[in-house]
C-alpha cells in the first residue's frame, strides 16, 4: 500500500473522512502526539489499527470526539467530578475514562466496560473529527513499543506501506500523550500523567488518587491501565536515567566510552558548561520543563537515527509536567536508574555487559 502524506486542511480532511467511511485508517495530528484513527462503528477498520501498530488486543483505545455534546454518544454516564474535569480542561490534552455505552465495541475498549474519551485542543484535529462525523478511536500512530510520533515523518518511518494516509499538521506542541484519569473509581484516579498535571487536577477536583503504575514497574494491578504494563517508548539504544550530579553523568558517559559504547547525553541546556566535548542533545531548553515533554520522544528517535547505542538522561523533578516526563523516561529506560553511588559494575549491569 502506498502511504500518502498531505498537509492537513479542509480538502485533505474531506479526503481523510472518505477513507474513514470506507473502512480505512488515517493518521492525524493532535496537540499531544499523532494518532491513528478509524470509525468507532467499523470493527474491521478498528482491527486494522491494532494490526498496523502491532498492538496487543487488550490495550484499550482512546475515543476522540469533536465537541463536548458528543461525549454522551460514547459514554453511558458522566459522574459529577468527570463533568467538572470536562468543563475545566476540555478541549485539551486529557482523556476521561467513563462507563461505556453498549454500542461501543469491546474491540475498542480492550474488553473493558469503560471508555476513554478525549477532545483534542488542536483545531485542525477537531476539523478532521467534525468532517468524519463519528467518534474516532485512535492510539498514538507509532509501531507498538516505539516512542510516540510527534511529526508526520515519525509516523511515516513506522507505518509506511501499512496505512493509506497521514495528515501532516507539523510538529506536536505538547509532545507527551494526554493525561488519562478514570472516573470509574470511587476517587478519581490518575492512570497516566500528562500536560494537564496532577496539581491542576487536584485544584479542580479535590482528591485524586495516583495509580501505582505511574512511577513504578507495576505488574500486579495492570488491569486499571493496560497500556502501562507494556514496554513503551523505547528506542533501540539503551536508555539510562541518572538521578545524580552533572559530574556523575559525565563520568558514566566516559566509562561507557571506555566500554566501547557510543553514548549520548540528553541534557539541561543550563548546565552546558560541564559537558565539554561529550555528545549531547538539549532535552530541557531555557530551563523549562515543558520543553522536555516536547523534545523527549523526538530525541529518543533521533539517537537511533544517529547511531548512538547508549543514552544517559538526567532525572527531572516529578512535579507539574515533570511527572509526565519522568513517567515516559522510566518506561523508555525499563526503570533503569543510576545515581551518585553507582559503581562501574552497576553501569555494566545496566548495559548488560558481563564481567
Ligand atoms: O494524547 C493521546 O492520548 C494520544 C492522542 C492520539 O490522542 N493517544 C494515545 O493513545 O496516547 P494510546 O493508545 O497510545 O494510549 C492510550 C492509553 C493506554 O495506556 C490505555 O491503556 C489507556 O490510555 N486507556 C484507554 N482507554 C482506557 C480505559 N477504558 N481504561 C483504562 N485505560 C485506558
Ligand atoms: Mg501509545
């Protein structure tokens, strides 16, 4: 199959809607990451999403709608707190998990009786959704386990030949996927942190629980958020988080070089003087954590393109947007964290070098 890339405008949105109505999948931009959508009412098309991505069938899809009045076409009930979240944060980078309507196939919800609903803030994404005139289930438009795509080129790199059309809306400004919060638990529960932060949610809703999988490698109750149990966001290179001083990062880099690795550091621009000639990219620009969210996935892809095999990333504070950045970094590193007390042997273990 030939994969076409078209700039997203009213005529390409019409073409995309026609493809959706004839049983195809289409990739489209949002303010967070690119999504891969199909009609919610077309089971064969929904199966094509899972096939193109190589996604496990029990991992539910987020259903996208163009406006608030459409939420009830997907959800059977909107609890009071969920309504507050909808009024406060939507359209925006947030997904609310609600009881599902029976018309929504279990194929979409990974067999669950709940459904995640999202209204993107991205105006062109909403134009595409309006043109489709049906709810659009859409996971991130990457191959399963790869970092989520934040440009049309990332989508093309993963799905070329597997999907007919990518709508190009330029680079995504958010860069990490939406916040996922469930209103199907007694207290609202944060399942995946994003740019609508835990602090913002607690300000608006009062008490909000945090699912343990947000920061832990949690295999036990993965049922609440199936997406969190799978390997995620990984480049080919080995990712190691360093929760320590700038000197520690540099000395780990030097040791990796001596071990014949090709390391690179994802770094805070403000600490540039410590780096010397070590290979690096700026993860955090102008000391602003939102830039880390915007840059992380694109940099994880770039390190592979440039042939680096070891990536050191400095840990960030888990507050505000930092929680979503750490959540993605921990998964990309398979929860591998070194610190000031780590030895050469710890580094070898992290790099899976024997002896
Ligand atoms: O920003 C985003 O959310 C992007 C764009 C395209 O909208 N979409 C996205 O979808 O990131 P995906 O499929 O890559 O991630 C969906 C996450 C998964 O972790 C999944 O388990 C969780 O949301 N999820 C979806 N429906 C759920 C449900 N009913 N209950 C619990 N978790 C759910
Ligand atoms: Mg995804």
